[in-house]
């Protein structure tokens, strides 16, 4: 099969199109014929092997899992004999540890869900990691809930026009929040269209100095110190850190450790989001999408052969929504 393979760490030139064997599936696995995959920040981290601390898990000298890609939408090709939840022909989506920039990918059946009925494979491939992160950050870590109001209804999303942010605006809205979106002026119109009540252009206004208080801040950028973010929080508000900025060695770890150390001494909640795959979360997202409350935003679609270019574009230009790799028709 065709796959985008990486034999060493480096910039996007290490991503090569190769012919390799179709992955074997083990107990509890399914094999998915990939129709579409999408680009995430995680693909850049794995390509470059940064922050360096992450190589302890990815592989010290070279990536342990050489085929890139974590988001997949496709069709079940085969299932392990012990799997009864799916059968060949099912239209599914999932977040996998690696391997979706390829014609076939193996996945744990427990991480796979039936994809929404109302959207294309290309749209579905944008959902697992980005929308999963947004839902986990807002509802589980940030305790926002439509029924109870969670920790409050005034939600600010810093980094609201990218992959995670464009889902976060819509999900927060669906959970009953009033959303302030922070992004560039170029993307303000999209943020309003997705349901933001207010949009702040970060080039013009620093929301941490505006004096407004928010019950929940989801930080997807990491460009403000935690103490500045806390200034924009209500007294009992919650700050969810999903991105820490940071350097080449420790990445966001320094900032996260600092935030956690100060957490017991402040009335506000400071929490760190470490996104994890979950089929139950995907089922919740399927419902939100099929009900029309959430709509995936695809900026551009590339063929598998242009995956390196897609990753370059993701890193160099600010995407509006998600970049997608169309793998097979
Ligand atoms: N913690 C976790 O488990 C987890 C999981 C997934 C993702 N993440 C992190 O979440 C972050 C966002 O991921 P993504 O896929 O959404 O990235 P993305 O698509 O590149 O989006 C980045 C967003 O940041 C905005 N931005 C850039 N500079 C900004 C600034 N100075 N102030 C405010 N917004 C700014 C961009 O807005 P404009 O384009 O309008 O400039 C865009 O909306 C990444 O850092 C990623 O590593 C964390």
C-alpha cells in the first residue's frame, strides 16, 4: 500500500511516499481502508521529534511508529475474530497513535466509532483529534455542561479559528455558553458564523488586559503567562491549558508545572488538558454533528502525495479550520 513514511526526525522533507505492507491486525483490532485523514499539530511534533522530552515516548533516535497521521475516516476492511462491534463495510472514524496517512490503518476497535451520517469522509477526518480535544477541554476538564451551566457560561477561547478552536466555539455554544473568540481579523467572520458572540483580534487587543471576566478560558495558544490569563478569569473561574508554547527541550512542560504548583494557592481552577482518544466522546460528537449543532470546517484538501506540503502549510500559514488529506476515492 502507499503510505507517508518517516525514517528520521527532521522537517517535512523526511516525509516520503513509500510502498509498504498493509498493517497486520491483532486481537481487538480493526483494519480501516482510509478515505481521508487530517493534519494536526501532533503530526508536526512527531515529524520533528520536538519537544525533545517527547522522544522518550516517540522514539529516541527515530520514530518508533514510522507512518504519520492520527486522524482517520474510512471504511472497515476487516476485523479481528474477537471484534463484534464492527463489520466490513462500516463507515467509521477514529484517532489512532499513528499510520493514517496511508491506504490502510489498524486501530483498536475500542477507539473507533461509526462516523456521522450527514458529512463526508473528508469532513469526518477532521473530527477525532481536534473536536475530541475541544469537547474534552470544555466539558470534561472545563466542566461546562448545557444542563447545569457547568462552571459558568462566559467562555473565552484563545486560538479560536484553527482546528481545535473552530470546533470549540461550536461545542461551547451547543453546551449553552456565551463565547468570546480570540483570533486574527482575517478569521473574525468565520468565528461569528460559528456562533461566537464576540470576537477579539489579538493584534489589536490583549484580552488579558481588557477587564472582562470569563468563567472558563480554553487556551489553545500559550502566548500569555498563566498569571495574565488568570487576570481575565472570574474569581471562581477555570483555566484550561491545552497548549503551553515553550521551548525546544521541554515544550509546554515548564509552564504547565509552574501553573500546577501555584494552583493550590489561588481560588481559580488551573487545569491541564492532555487529550486522549475516546469512542464515547466520538459518539457524543456524532450526535452534535448529525443534529446540526457542529459543522467541521475544512480549509483545503490535498492528495496523499502532497502530505508534506500540507504539513508545511499548516505550520507556516494559519489555517482556517482543518487541512485534509484525501487518501482514496
Ligand atoms: N493538550 C492537548 O492534548 C492538545 C490536543 C490537540 C491540540 N493541542 C494544541 O492546541 C493548539 C491548537 O491546535 P490547532 O490544531 O487548533 O492549531 P491551528 O489549527 O494551527 O490553530 C491555531 C490557532 O491559534 C491562533 N493564533 C495564532 N497566534 C495567536 C495569538 N497570538 N493569539 C490568539 N490566537 C492565535 C490562530 O488564529 P489565526 O489563524 O486567526 O491567526 C489559530 O486559530 C496547538 O498548540 C496544539 O498543540 C493540544
